[in-house]
């Protein structure tokens, strides 16, 4: 048996995270000797934690959530192409060199998580899309919409100058993206085929009230990446107007599947998680109370 190795999800706040339930269910199903927990850490404490991971030498990887995704870019040894382009890391894979030194590689599975969550809900190609927020998850949403060949991507933000880097990523990806101020969102959301909220929990409550007050119908799909508390005020408003709601826990599920595959391979288990992907998806669904995926997911991106 391979030596026990550890992993964790990092973020602040992190007490609500369902990632430990997801990952531990997967590793039990696979029979791999991995542990996984949640660690509450803010941006100013991330460098010290990365140094600890390097010093201990028995880590296989880390999941990275808000508000750390951008900061993690500068604390790893290498980046995958997607993480470098997006300037955001949600996955850190730890491997040990022959001399025992730990090497950290930053990746981003949020894109596959968003694409697969939207596809599972029935979203097709070439949607008209809106994104709420302009941070680390927003750039992943832009990349996912490029994968779906979106014809329009409007990014609603509170501070236009602060979103400049997000738009630079959009240009690099070839996304048909434009910026709008957040106060214009409520009056226009109903016309989009896809709306992705990348805002923290409760941050869209005011927008939800504004949208409900318009009386507009919602014919498209809302993916709200915040899943606690659930349903969010925005999800309730969207559904009450006839729209389809995808909970953020769906994105968490699919990006987590990709992380498990990366971690298992780096941890010395080869393609085991990929070979048993269907079983992994189902036990992860059970762990967080999501309906099992049957038949086996043939159309997953990743």
C-alpha cells in the first residue's frame, strides 16, 4: 500500500464546504490512501501554508476556493496552460522530486465543472450569456462559455476598472465579452439563455429583489456557484419567473471529479480514478445528496 498522503480545500470562510464529503467518498470508493479536510486560510496566510505543504512532503494536492484563486498563481512552481491563461488556480497538484523536494503545479478544473453542470441542465451551443461578478471564478465562467461557443457574454461588475484583468483574459480567449455596471443587471437578465453568478453567498440578494420587481420572465438557465445557503434569493427569484436553476453544488461536483482524477494520478494511482469515473461520480453524488448520474456520463468535458 502506498504511504498515506493528505489533501485539503483552502478558503475563507470554509466551514460550509462540501468538498471534504465529496473527496473522501471518492477516495473510499477507489480504495486509495488519501485523507482530505478543510483548512480556513485567508490570502495573507496562503504563502505560509504553501511553505508548510512543501516542508511536510506528504501532500498529494489542494483544492483552492474564494478568495485565494488568484493569489495561488504566484505560489506554485508551474501552471497548466488553462491556469496561466485565466490567472486563477483552483487545483494544486503536489508531487515529490527524486531528491524529495515537493513541487506544486497549479491547474483549474472550474472550467470543466461549469461546462458539465450547464450541459447536464440541457444548455446547448451558442447561448447568449451573462456573468455576475468579475473575480477568479468569472474568468473560468468566460472560458466555459467559450467552450460552449457563446454568441454574447456580458459581465456585470460593481467596479469597472477592477475588471480590467478579467477582460484581458476574455480577449485572450477570444470571448465575445463586454462589461456592464452591476446596477444594469436586474433590468436585462431575463433576456439571456445562460446566467452564471460567481458572487459570494448573499451578495446577489439585492439583485434578486430587483429582478423580481421587473416582472420579467426568465426563459434561460441560472447557475449560481454559491450553494450555501440554498436556495439562494437569486435562485428563488429566477425559478419563480419560469427559469431553470442549476445549484452551485453541481459545478462543485464536476470540478471535483476532475480534481480526483488529477490527484489520484499524481499520488501514484495511475488512471484508476479515470477508469472508475462513473462509480466516482455516483458516490460523490450520494455524499452531497445529488441525484446519481445514470447512465455513465459520456459527454463530460475535461
